């Protein structure tokens, strides 16, 4: 078992809820503080980065 991990489904669920709440708060803050133009720039940069990556081959397992 990894260090710091708890093997308890209930504790894990509570941690997941905390993580989700933190994620929602962080996302809401980003949306409120970031202009739509800036979001567009971020998305365009991500799109261009994706286009520049070499193709990834996915081979079926035999």
C-alpha cells in the first residue's frame, strides 16, 4: 500500500468529496477572474500544442 493512503472506502469517499469541492471552488475562481479573451488564448495555445505533437500509434493487443 502506498504511504499516506488509507484503505478505507468511507474515508476515501470523504476525501473525494473534499477534493471535488476544492476543484469546484478553484474552477469557479478561475472563471470569475479570467476574461473570455484570455480563456480563448489558453485554448488556442493548447490546440496548437496538440497539433505539434507527433502522432501516437495505438496498437491492438494480441
